[in-house]
C-alpha cells in the first residue's frame, strides 16, 4: 500500500509532537533570570587574571593569579596577603599559574597543590607541584608531575585539580591545541589523569601497565576540561570541557572511557568547517549535556546545603565568553533546566563552596565575590 505524502507528513508530525510532549519536564531553555533571591557581594577587585580558589581554614581562602602570584584572603578583616615560595611558571597564552587545592589531610601535613605551565622555552605543558604552607610561605615546594608532550602552544592547559574520597588527585590536561593528541594513548594531552598524592600513577588506574598507554590516564578524548567537582550523592567525578565552536560538554567521568574528541563532537572548526559528522558513536561516551553555540564554561561546583538556588538548581557553572553564572538542574544523568544569572559582570573563572559559603572569581574585571542568598 502506498501512503499519500500528506498522510505520511501528518504521521511524522504527530510522532514528533508526542515525543516532545513526553519530555516537557526536560527543559534546557537556558532562561536569563533577574532574581532578588541572590546577590553578588564584592570582596576584592583589581585582581590580575585570577584562576583558582581553595579553602584554607574557616577564616581564610587562597586564590591564584595566572601571572604567578598566590594570595590568601582573610574573611574576617577583608585583607589579602601574598604567599611566597610557589612554583616557577611559564606565562604563555592561557598558561601560567592555574588551579590550587589542599590535601585531604591539610590540617596535619599543610600540603597545598598547584597546577601550572612548566618546562622550558622550547616546550612546556601542565605540571603539578606541592609545598607546605607555613604562615605566608610555601616551604619545600617540589614539582611532582609534568605532562607530556612539551610544546610551545599557548592554549588548552586544562589544569583543574580535585581530590576524591580515596585520596587520589585528578588533574585535567587539555589537548594543547593538537586535537589528535587526545586520542593518543601514549601521552597526557586531552586526558583526565589520576595520581597518587605524591604524583605517581596508582596501580589501580584503568590502563596501568598496558603497553602504549601512559599509566596516569583515567579518561581520554577530553578537549580542555576547566571545571570539575564531585557529585555530593554518588561521589563520582563530573567535569565540563570547552568545545571548539559549539559542543561545550558536561560529562560524568568513568575510568577507562573515551569521550570522543575530536572524533565525536557537536562543535565545528572556528572557520565553520566540519570537524566530523558524528555527534555520537559506538565506543565513545556521549556528554550528559552540551552547549551549542559555545558559552566557554570555566569553574564548576555542586551546590552545597544549606545554600539553595532560586529554581532548585544543584550545579553552578561559570562561563567566560557568555559572561554569566549558569544554574543547572541535574537529575541523575540528565540536565532538566538551566538558567543564566548575573549576566555581563565579567568572565566567570572559578566557583568554590567552602565552610557553608560560596565564593566566585571573575576576570575582566578581576574580582572576588561571595554569592549570597538574600534573606
């Protein structure tokens, strides 16, 4: 039987509308919101390319500036103090002094870890080092890990740091401007790495001991991860990464998986030409969510109680190009709703929940804020 073309069109349209109606609660409209429930309280201004944030104790937080300076901000009296003795960094393009995190046993060992661009003039890549914080000094600072290969490219250092509940240190390394490196198992570029706290590779890593694989690799195919946090319930690592022109992603990171870059992406080259026709492919992990066109995500934190967002969002994402704070309602592995807050106040670089408070840093202009609920 041959169906009338109009009848075929009607059937297709009916099925499409039914499919859409079945997903009415999955709204990803990215609505801009002006809210009276939140405010950004400025704590510091005049910062020079701030990049990473971490908590030190109930009265102090630490932040980095990409040109190489480390600062402690006192929450009680509003003063900042420079910390000396940090790493020697190479400042080139997006590289410099980047993220910072304290050891899980910081109270007893005083260890503070930094990611930064290191190497030599003929080539450099993301490195990780640590020192002991004594007063306003980093004592006995040492480089623990150096990503390879070395290159003079000034882009895609990745560099987010986080410790998990087992004391493993996760380090993101971007593809360094060479997309094919993300699929090269012999190097660290375009990967999420897992290290012991002394910079060595855990024997439990998914590719440890396999010929042709760098032992530090936890996941592959990641273009440039600049946001990372641990899910408060599942305790799994979640990240977001920059796509090219389109295809910024949120991912749930699972050991040994390949997230596809550059073989699978929703983005295109900056000149508009195709990178690949595949947005999904067997053997590669799909993102939980993607933003196309790009928002250039940077910094990411799950919302910690008792802090609540106006629309029940449980994840905050900073954006550079879009210059707003993004509230994301994530349920399971599905993004149901996103909203834009505080549009146009700057390039959001990092977000920190610490001691029941939320801190945010921006660049262009360089400022430190506290995000507060309006009582």
